[in-house]
């Protein structure tokens, strides 16, 4: 999965980033440097990407499960062969 950018995120995900930055600012008691802001942003984006990967993996497994249709019927050559033979 490619790395998400701020343009790809929803409003709630952007709010998570802002909240994380505000928490760090409050913990340190000063304004954050650019590297600290970027580190907080990258941490939240990595967390969001992990959540999305889990959801995608679950969706793929569900799709694969739905695709498989068990059958009691055995393979029949007569259904696959032409009645007059191959031309």
C-alpha cells in the first residue's frame, strides 16, 4: 500500500493528527519544532495505514470466502466435451 498523504485523509483523520500535535505541545509546554510536528503526523498516518490494511485484508478474506462455492457434484467430462467432437 502506498503511503497516504494529507489530501487522502478524511476530516476525522486530520483531526486525529491535530489532536496528537496538540497533546505533544501540551506535554512539552512549548511550541513544537518542524521535526516534532512531522514526527507526530507520520506516527498518526502510520497508525491509520495499519488500520486500513487490516480492513482491506478482512475484506479480501471475505471476498475470497464468498467466491468459493462448495459443490457435491463431481467433475463430468461429458458436460465439457462437445457432442460432435472438436472441429
